[in-house]
């Protein structure tokens, strides 16, 4: 990934596998039982 591409990401870094796994773990846990029909974008803020 180039510096120009990283500059477009608000966090200015690539996400780690453990960070994505934490999101998946939350969405598959009882804590997310009220979350229905939501697509969680895990992209470091790139899409905002």
C-alpha cells in the first residue's frame, strides 16, 4: 500500500486481523442481539 493510499484512511493505517475479528465476535455474541439488518463497515473510516 502506498503512502497516498494510506493518507485516504482516517486512521492512516491498515486494520489488523484481530480488530476485524473483534467486530465479528461482537456481532455473533449475545451482546448484539438487538442489532438486526445492519452492515458493519470495518475500514478505518475510509468510507466516511
